[in-house]
């Protein structure tokens, strides 16, 4: 009997072991590399032991701090807009009407496009001479040099991310709305609740676990963003759009400091993990979902 109870664990063990190695071994490797001053292409055995020295350098590095501030500001603004717009769209398209299926399909198309293609699309849309955005603004005298101005380049980066990932929030919230018990909203309407009262006091509280999980997933993804901004601006002008992941890339493959780039990667891992744990402790969505 005891042997039979261990059979499911025996079947699951290979998959768990493979996933564990795939998930944790790279983390162990990058932590090990972060303790050595190592050049790209240099054998690990030739690295110079620095201990925690590279982490101290990372904390004192002005460009690293600037990139982290850009990343946090970008994540905060973009994810907030995505949550607000995505929830609003899901609430607006909750009811089934003619043509709604086609509209829902159109809304999720941006999320299906490869990030590199998204970066190219919006780079050309924001082009000063030939971009469609300036072409639409030119009759009103409002055309801008979008990607050459620090503030406008940051705005362009946020707009691009909102366009690409609002559909993710939309899908998650719409699925949650369709899974709600309709008797609860009907009971609220019988008690006299109307419109915004039903949304604010019934639907959104019930959706809180899904909203928090969606927020957490988008925040993690925004903090480690790289591909789109790599193609759009490569972090320019100056450091205005240099996300921390892009700073790590430049450190490793342009500066060729693999050890220091590994230390920066560990710093990013710690920041993302700390924010994720903080959000989970504040909300505990899984406990709410079970209750």
C-alpha cells in the first residue's frame, strides 16, 4: 500500500527534476559568474576572484542606477495603463453582441506579433520623416522628433508596450468575468445596485485574485523587457530609454564584462523577486481564490 502511494511521485519525479535543472541551474551559474571579473570569451578558470566587489560596483554605478530608475518608471506607468485600459475593455466587451467575436480577435492580435517585429513597426510609425504618426499630426503642426527626444522617446516606449500587452490584461479579465457567478450580480441588481455600483462593489472585488495575478505577470515581464526597445532606440537618446536588461546586454556584449553583467543580472533578479513577493504578501491572491 505504501509503495502504491509513491507511484505518482515516481512518475512526476523526472519531469520535476528536468524543470528544476532548467530553472535553477542557470541561476546558480550566473551567481557563480558574478563573483569573478571575467571577460567575454575568457575561460571561467581564468577569471579574477572579486567576491562581492562587482555587486558593490553595481550599486555605485550611475549608469546602472539610471537604467534601473528608467525601468521602474517604465514598468509603473506602462503596467498601470495596461491594467486600466484592459479592465475597461473587458467590462465593455463582456456582453455578447453581434460582431463581438471579431472585435475580440482584433484586440488580441498585437500580443501575437513577435517583439522584434513590434519594435520595427513602431520604430517606423514614429519615424520623423516617413512615420504615419507624424503624417497624421503634420496638418496640425504637431509633428515631433519622437525617438530623438528623451521625453518623447520614453513616451513612445510606453505607448508601444501598452499597445502590445493590453490584450493580455483584456484576455485575463474577460475570462474572469465570464467565470463569475451571475447570480451574485443579479442579486446586487435586485438590491438596487446599478451600473458602476455593480462593477465597483461586486465584479472587481470578485476579480481581485485574477487582477493581482495579471498585475504580477505584467510587472515581471515589464521589468525584464528587452527586445522591443533594443530595436526601437537601443536605449537612446542617451540613457532615456535604456532598460536595465538592455544595460546588462550592453555590459556583456559591448563592454565584454561577463562577470559584471552577471552581477547586474543577479541585482535585477533580486529586485523582481522582492517586488513579486511584496505583491503576493499584500494580496495573497491564491488564498482569496480558495476562499
